C-alpha cells in the first residue's frame, strides 16, 4: 500500500478543493503562522479540520511552524495542549526543540521531521528515531539514490516528494507583506497571486516567508521505478498553489500510482500535458538524478541512450 499526501493550510482549502486523490493531509501552513485560518495556529479550525478529514477516511497530521522563536513557543504549546484527544495520526516538526515539546505534551504520538529539518544522512535518521521520529522528509538536495539509502539503512520511514515547487529557503520575515503593504488579513490573497523572482529564464517563487523553485519537480515518468523500489510514501508540494493545481496534480499521480501497481500502461504524454497546464515555469526532476534542480531528464530519452 502507498500513501499520497500534501499540505492543506486552512479550512478554506479543505472546503474548496476536491481532495479525493490524497490518502493523507498535513494540516497547516508550516511557513507562516499568520496565514488566515492556519490549522497549525488555531485550535478551533484544527479540531474541525481533523473531524472532517477523519470523516473522509483519510489520515491527518498536524504540521507545526518550521522556525519558531521562543515567543512562538507560548502559543505552540497552548495549541498542542488543546490538541490532546484529537485523533491525529502524527505531528510534523522541523527542529529538535519542537520535537521535545511534542513528546512532552502529546506523549508517544508519531513525529515526522519536515523538509526544513535538513536531514542529509541515515545516521541523523538513526539519532532522531531515538527521540520518537517515525518519518522524515530528507533534504530536497539529496538524490533518489541517497533517499533509498537512508530508507534501507535507518529505522525510519522516508517520504519521497514527487511533484511541486521545491522549498529552498525560509525566513521569519514576510517579504511579500513588506513589499505589498498588505495586512495579515489579506495574506491569503497576496500569496495566492504569486510573487516571482526572475532573471532571464531563471525563476524562483516567493510565498512570503519561503522561497520555492520556479519549476515544478515532476517524477511522473518514474513512478513505476519508485514503486518497484518499494517506496510507498509519496508527497506533492502544493503550498501557495490554486485549487485547480492541487486537484489536477493529485489525480494525475493517483492514476500513475495505480498504473504502476497494476502493471498498466503509462499515459505519460497525457499526464505531462496535464501537469504542464497548471505549471507556470515548466518541469524539472529536482536533484534526484544528481544534476541541477532546474533540469528535466526524460525517462524515455534516458532509456534510448542507455
């Protein structure tokens, strides 16, 4: 069995988006606690969100703010205390301090290390297991071979992002708010418009406190290889994306995973056309094949030159 997951920042997205393609949802925008209705900031929206997701038969994980300061620990601890008793399937953290806080308040709930936890080695994964971490998002700069090595040589589960704009950097300052002058109440509108850093044909996307790759990581052509490598935890980056993006990409990968499991024929060109239709800057393979995160290497082309 496999799991296909993504992040949902707040109740608006939960209500507006068809999430039937996903098996699990990470609740909350981990880049910014000021995002309107943020599941990881407001216990009222979190409790309702968990209830609705569980009613759909999906797993749900609470995603905590990635770079908290000491002043943030006050409201984060209050949120965690209020979350006791909610049927959460896990909590995502990005630093050791919150790892300890979650363990102290929520006991032995499964903990996931997020992408900004900067995990590069299986030895780090081994250490984290001793603190209750069950699942990790390895650093986005690792190759596919390195992800598999961590999976094979540590006692933790490894999440494999397969699509979306790769998180590259995070800051405690919102550049979008500073630039637009919008107050937090208008953050959602401001972020959803997209803010791009461009130089000739090179682009990055800013969602306020985090910068993402301009191109979308795309592993559609390689899903059969991933499944046959016994990888089963797949993730799609969707923060800052439109409902159409979340729905379209989720359904494409659901179909691709079904074909990979059943041995069915891949509809590669159709899938790629659909993916490109919701991608502003094009596709890439990230760092999975040991090359620049800007390049796209076709599985078909590689097989022809092998």
